[in-house]
């Protein structure tokens, strides 16, 4: 995985700050390929409870993590009981790594 321990800690801290202590974060996509270079950061935020405004939460986490990573593009996918599960969720669960 192409994230430093410090970056992982910051991402997890920001997710807990925004979504609570029960939230979990997975990284998926090109960042889990140690042989790749560059690329954006794909994260899935897993929530055990329903979320009222998923677009806002995803945008907030994306912005916070992007700022913490010197402006790197960050895409955030949410997984919560009240949200539709899409094929991208299956990819994130199968290939992603829990932080």
C-alpha cells in the first residue's frame, strides 16, 4: 500500500472525527498497488449507522484528507445501512485494505 504510517493515522483520525469512533476506512484502487505511481486516493468510509447527508459527509472527508495530503485528489465512497450498495462497493470490500 502506498501510504505512510503517518498518512494512515491522519486518515483514520479524520474519519473518526467526522463519522465517529465506530467508523472504519478502507483504501482501494491504485494506492494498494505498490508498483504503481501517482494516482488519486480512493477511500471507502464504512458506517454502522444510517447517514443523513452522505454527499456532504463524503465531500467533507475528501476535503480534509486532501488538505492533509498536500492537495492529492481523494475520492470517498460511503457504505452505510441506508445507502444503496453498488458494484464499486463490492470492489472496495474485496480488494480494499482496512486502515
